[in-house]
C-alpha cells in the first residue's frame, strides 16, 4: 500500500515543483507534466473516497465517491468557465470540456464495464452467471427462451435513473436558448441537492473495497481517518496547482501543433481526469461486481449532468461574466444537443435496469463512429438518431417509468420490485 501511494504521489512532484518555481515549459511538456499531476490527484482522490466509505454510512457514500472522483474534471472545466468570464475566447472550452466528459463517461465508461464483466464471466464460468451479472439461462426442463446476459442494477439505482431522466429532459432547454443562464444553474444545482438528500435515505449493502482502498480500510480508526484526510488535502492541493497550467497547455498545444483546440480540450482533458474512475469501475467489473462499477459511473453521470453544468454559470459570473448567461456558439450548441440526446438514450437503455452486451456495443458504436465526421450535419443526424431510438425504447419500456420516478419519494408498486424475472443483482 505505502509503495503504491508513494509512487502515485511522486508522479505529481514535477508538476508541484514546476508550479512553485515558475519554470516555463513548452506547451507539449506542460500538458504532459501537469496532466500527470491531474491523473495522480484523481487516483489519490479515488482511493481516499473509497476508503472513506468505512466511516460514512448509507448510499450517500457512493454519491460522494462518484463526486470526489471527478473533482479534477470539475477543476479544469470550472477554470475554463471562470477565465471565460473575462476572456470570451475561453467560453467555448468550458462547453467543450463539459460535453466531452459527459459523452466519454457514457460512450466509453458504461460499455467498458459491460465488456470486461462479460469477458470475466466467460473466463471463469463459461456460460454461467456470477454475482451481479445477468439473468441465468433457462433450464432444459422449462424450455423458456434464453435471455441475453446483462449487467443488472439493484433496485436502489432507480434513484439515480430518476434524476438522470429529469436532468436529461431539462438539458434540452439549454441548446434552444443557446446559453447557460442563472435559471439553468438554479434548476440543475437544486436537482443535485435533491439527489444528495434522497440518497441519504437509502441503506447500504455489504461494503466491497479493492486494492489500496481495501488496505487503508484495514487500518485502525484514527490512523485511517488521518490518512484519508491527508490524501484528500494532498490531492486537492495538486488539483488546484495543476488545473490552470494543464488547461492553458492544452490550448497552447493545439495552437502550436495546429490541432483543433476545441477537440483537444473536449477529449484529452476528460480522458486524463476521468481515467482513474474508469479504472476503478473496470476493476469492479473484472471481479464480477459489475453492478457496483456501473452504479458508480451512473452516479458520476448524475453529478456531472447537474452539479457540473450548473456550476459553469457560477464560475463564469465570478470570473467577470457579471451574472450574464454563459453564451454557446453554434458548434457548442450542437455539441450540447448531442450530449443531451446521448443522455436521454442512456436513460432509456437502463430503464429496465439491465445493460446487455448488445446495448453496450450499440452505445459504444454510436460514440465511436462520430469521430471521422466532426461536422454540423453529422452531429445533428446523430442527435436525431439518439432521440428517436430513446423515445422508441421508452415507449417499449414504459411500464418501468412509474417505478423509477416514484423512487424519488419511495413510492413503489409491488410489480416494479423486480422487473427482470430471474435476474441476479437485486438486493
């Protein structure tokens, strides 16, 4: 444990020293050095947040874990928004970073959990089902139709699905107004507050920790709390010191290498800051706790789609925007529409709390095939595809919607208790 903590912390040392000494590097080296610092801080935050679950009761621990794990992403995006309040050229990067992180989480993160889980299942039990993965095959005596294996979310994850549905529906307002205004911030931040309040009412099952977090959890109470607090503070300090140079380095690198700066900020920054979170979810999947990994990424999506988007206007106003709406140009508007459409489809796919192999492949495929065609027409076409498929799925799975929305107030019908007969993974 101590060796891995030391190695991870040492990765951030060059960024700290360069920031403190004021050394000037080339844009490419700046991105490399401070990007490594961002990744290191994200890893430390992830370990600390997981270990903190020992001392934090309830499902709130999972929500806090998902929130803390994406703090480096928040730091970079809020810096772009804050700077955009005084320098309008930076406002486009705030939207780019936000849309990239949200689409990456669903387009890569969710399918990755499913693919790894199915691979691990086949390696260990061939055609069987283990843990929170899938529904068992029908026996020859029953002659029931064979169901596709799937990651099955437990009942309590309907809370995340409910808030994802509400936030995704409201998100379509923003592309039509071509801005993020104060009332958008109020609605989205209120949704995040309501989400945190709601998850505090949930119980928690058996705690499952892995790697360094598990080693930290085995420490005595006082040393554990001291170490976890120290990791939080150290990681937060690294994030604060690395976010600005990393963000500026991305912009400068794009200019120096004649790479589209919007695309560089949209994909490289979220990939580096969210990599540790994706790794943790993947490890859960490999250990056949795929529902835990997918549930963590689902909570992270709710966090980003409410708190992050709502905070952009706050940072923009504090940076010099003076309370005016954060403007979105034509390209940013299209990117936001596409991100909203993808979120709607993601909710529709998980409405029955099953995430099958073909669904994961479809989500991944729709995400990947967009890259060769970064034009306005293509973004609008993909947005339409996402929306049409999502609406079709929601009509087909409409019987699950009352249970999802009702979960906010703990209203449940008995028929909604287990929508997948024979599924493994519900409490």
